[in-house]
C-alpha cells in the first residue's frame, strides 16, 4: 500500500490563514488537533486535512500553496479612512464585499458584451425628494409602464416578473 502524501505549507501561510479567519486559535486546535505540529513544521497535513482546514477557516485552498501570504489590506485600501486608520472589518463583511465586487465586475462585463450604454439618461436631480408622484411618473415613463400597469397582473409574482423584465430591457439586472 502506498504511503500517505503530506502537503508542506509554509508557517507564514498558516499564520495568515488563521489571522484572516478571525477564529480563536483554541477553537481551531479543538477541531484540528495537529495544527500546532503543522505550524512548527514537525508534521504536515494530508490534502484532505488541508482542504478541511481551509473550509473551516474560510480561506481559499490555493492560497495555502503560496510562498508568502497575500496582501490582506486590499479591501481596506478601497475605503476612506479617518486619520489614515484602517477600519477593522469582520471576515463576514470582507467576504460579502468580495462577493459583491465579483458580481459588480460580472455585471459590468455583461453590460459591455451586450453593448449597453449608460443606464439612466434622464436627469432625476431636478425633482424634489418629497415629490413622490413626480418621481413615480418619471420612473413609469422610463420603464414604459402605463398608469395602471399592475391591473393586468394576477398576483405579486407575475407583477414582480413583469417589472424585472422591464428593468432588464433597460439594462438593469436583478442578481437575486
């Protein structure tokens, strides 16, 4: 029988992944009893163990094969700061920002590939914020909606799908 293949991961990468996860080290030790020997480089995980670790830490598996940790201040550099102090943000918020950024990039490419121009050409700035009827009239005109468009819809689902189709025809995408 062939021996088990172990994956050598640099100590700095483990430290980065643990810090990036924002998980308590004691919690990690309970789940991965060999983590200290992996950190000290006395032992190495199998591929399966490494995959379980990255899933638990919520870091990309591929990062574990890098020679040095990735820059972790990419998101922070996108935000304005007060007195140049980087904000402390949670792992969940970081993941949500990355996810939204990927979706934004995809939508931007999709729009370019389909030859769509600027979405809203009309100037809505001339309307007062509390002029709800004026805003609604302009929005209906933009979407080519009749005064009582909703009367043709039998239920909320049909109305939603109708509006979604109108928005997509104008170049606005629903990513939900």
